C-alpha cells in the first residue's frame, strides 16, 4: 500500500477546506469524528459504495481535515486534525459543525 499524502498545516487552503466541508457525506464523517476520533472507514454509517466513500475520505485528507493511518490489512483509521485546523483557521470547524447541527440536528444511526 503506497503512503498517503497529508498536507502540512501551513499548506491548508481555506478553499479546499470549505469545499470538503460543503458536501453532506463528508460533513457526516467530520461530525462523527468530532464525537470521537479514531474511527475505521467502514464505521461511519453512510450508505454509499466503498469507492464513493473512499473518494470522500480522499477529499477530506487532501484538504487537511483528517489524517488516515493504516491499521490492520487494508483498513484505515481516520482522525480529525482539529488542533492543526484550529491553529490555521481559528473557530472555522466549530462554526461549520454548529451551523450544520442547527440545520440537521440528528446524525443518521450507525
């Protein structure tokens, strides 16, 4: 398995971060990670094909929102890069998550 690209915090683009957070499935992933970090890809309860979910994880990773580490076999564990995001764009993640929770309070069941 080839290594995954994770941008440095100083290279985060506000446009890439906002683009990544603007898609409902990706926002669901982020909201689940806000609840508790360190989740394997298959545990988010999103009813999409594996390839579509992989594409969403890639967008989040390349924007700098998540970090993915290889666990057992091909499994990857996802963590939110909250500290780095908060340092680069103070309050952004909290504001976006809060706004989404006001519009869509309940996450789909896992």
